[in-house]
C-alpha cells in the first residue's frame, strides 16, 4: 500500500458536476488499494456536511478556502497577476499560502502526488524531487479558452479572454512537462497534450458512469419532451443551450409546436428567449436528475465548445436515452451515428434529426438500447479505475523501490 497525496480544486463529494464525478471516482479507485490523503479547496457552495463518504474513503481530508471567493483584495490580486504576469488567471485564482505550506509538509513522505485539474499544478513546485507527480487533465484548457474567446460577443470580455489564451497554453505546457504522467479524458485530448510535452507519457483514462445507479426507465417517456442536463455556470453548457434555444428549438416548434424542452441544472441568471419561453422549463438544480431524463424522449447535447468526454452523455447512455449531439458533444465517446446516437452540427440538421426521432418511437427505443449496451461495454467506473491503478503502478513501484534502497532494505 502506497501513500498518495491528492489535490482537488473543490470537494469532489457529493459529485454534482462533471469534474467532481471524475475526481471522486478516480480518487475512490486509488483509495481502494492505497492510502490517500486529500487536500481540497472548498467552494462556498460545496456541501461539506454531505461529504461523509469522501471522509470514509480517504485516509485524511483537509480543506482550504478559495481566497478569491471571500476577499475582494484577493480577487483583484489574482486578476492583476493574471493580467500583468505570465501566470494565467485560472491558476492565480487558486493561490493559497496555507495549502502550499501543507503540501510542502506532506509531500516529503508521499509516494505519489496526484493533481486534479490544471490550475493546481501551480503548486507542483512544492513537491520535492524524486516524488512522482501526476496531472489529471479534465480538458485541454487553452483550447477551450480559445474557443470561448472566439464566441464571446462582449468586447471587453473577449479582449481579456484573448490575452489569457497564450498564458494558459504556456502554463499548460509547463504543467505537462512537470508531471511524470498525464491523464487525459480522450484520445483527442491526449494527442493535444502530447504536442505540448512530447517527452511525457499521456494515458487515456476515460470518463465513466455508474451503471448500477443509472438504469433505463421501465415506463414510456413523454413523446414530446426533450431534455438537457448541465449547469449554466460552465461556458460550453451555456453557449450550447443558448444556441439551441435561439437557432434550433424554434425550427422544431415550427413543425411540432407541442414539443417541450427541459433544462436540468443550476441556471441562475439564465434568460430564455421570449419566443420559446412558453415551451421551456428550467428545473434548476435537482437532487436526482434521473426522473427528469427518464421522462424525456430525446436527450439533446447541443455543445459547440469544450474538450474531454461529457459525463452528461455517458449518463444519458446508461439511462438508455436516444441522443442527438454535435461532434464536439460526443468527442472521446465511441458513439456511432445512426446506431447509438445521431450527430448534427448545424441548426437545421440538429432540428431535423430531433424531429425525426420524435416521429419514430421505435427508433428511440432501439437507439437507447444501443447506447446502454455501449456504456456497459466500455464506460463502467470499475473498469476505468482498474486502468488508472495499472497506470500508477510503475510510478509508485519506482518510488517505493528507491525509498527501500535508500534505507538499505534492498540493494540499489
């Protein structure tokens, strides 16, 4: 059993967002075989009183506030660093003397340090030489930011984002070069990260889904209901849903006016266009999204930006839903057009693909069954966790052998 020190950008349990799900399941896999100490930033909306399973799985959990959430001075300082220095704002936001001091103290005795998400790699300099470092890349962040800057319509916001792209790319390159191994969510992301650091091993550890907790419904869905799951605080979700409601949904309503669309997920400040508002429901955050998804006939994924693999798509697959998605929305997932999903990238194609499914309940059933079979075959978290452990074995083994040699327990 090795001693693993892990860092996360927020409490990974309860997992209410995609990156929490990935972080939680990877940490749980590591804890199934090793002793894991977690140092986690804690956002103001993290539910620490519901984190019992996290504390049970980990050897120890210590939390640290995100100073920018509690201090205007800290926020201004992070913005200045992100503007006047080569440090991107994404990294400056997670500056913390307390965390750095604790990381420096604990890393000396660790057999491996696992950094979850890019901005935390700003603290990798606290890890002494000889202790392996791994970087779990949820996205290719500079590519995601570049796409966001292209789409942004507000001039000042666009200008700020554009200045951040080169900083973030340089930081992401340095992070990959610093790590002894990098974890990517998809082969597409892995290739992009290999280009940043060709000499570093990049392993594809896909996102997964809880197959037991997400099963197809036994009742028939509403034949006129569409659903999307995702919180609007994440730019790709917001951009995709805005595009869907502005460009796609009116086309659907023109041919099928009784169709309804439900958005499930935190949507504070989100505005629905007036011409479709009567047919749109904002469910907000829900404790259990499954009944909402079960009720819909078609699960739409109108994303135009992002990287990694979409946990929302994997959950829809496990729930046996017929899916209409863009190519971006399905990146890194082995969905097949016309079999386990339908792909459409422009507004008219997306609308017509959705209408065709709504007009064919039998095809909806067949496509949902195919999606469920694919989820079972390739995306269960147990299999993904086992792959992660295999990737970490050489790093941990080398570290423990070096430590044993240093103490004279084995020959060097």
